[in-house]
C-alpha cells in the first residue's frame, strides 16, 4: 500500500498519513504543508497495512504515526528506538 506521509523535517516526526488510491492515474491528495514540514510517498509493507481489512485502516495509520518516524536524509520510514 502507498501512503503519503507529512513529517517535520527537523525531527522526522510523522504528523499525518494519507492512503493513496490504488489507481496510479488517480489524483494525489491535496495535503497542506506547514512551515518546516515535508511530504514523501511511502510503500508500506503488507505486515503493517494488510489489505484484507480496510475497516482498521485509520487505527493502523494512527499506530504507524505513534511508532515510526521518517529518516529525513533518506525519506524512508523507520521504527522509533
């Protein structure tokens, strides 16, 4: 699954996640960036975002926000240690 992550450039803290539609020709969500924020598109592993139960999508994204940050020099998601 592809997500757009909005994060603080200085710390990598994720402030928002938005699921991208599966159709690559669909428009990207229009997310507003605040000063000091950036955005990256991420491929999320199936073990973090299983597709069989979309009813849990919001709670899974909230768990990712709490548990991960963006490694800003590589624009990839890493688990908090």
